[in-house]
C-alpha cells in the first residue's frame, strides 16, 4: 500500500520535468553552436589556405 502511495506521488510530481526540459534545451543549443563553429571553421580554413597559396605563388 505504501509503495502505491509513493508511486502516485511521484507520478503527480512535475518539478523535475522543468529542469529536464531546460537541460534538453541547453543540449540542443550546444549542438547548434558546435555545428555552426564546425561549418565556420571549415570556411575559415579554406580562406586561409587560399591566401597561403596566393602568397606562396607570388613569392
């Protein structure tokens, strides 16, 4: 009987749901930032590789 009462209380308790939702939002934001940095990093690398090739060709 006590176990059923405890499980009922846990089922109605939503305090942890908000923290979980915020945690998921933070994870999604971090993934988005990592993808953006990765894409910009590759573009930046390509730009500097072209600059280096032009400087090498000019000397």
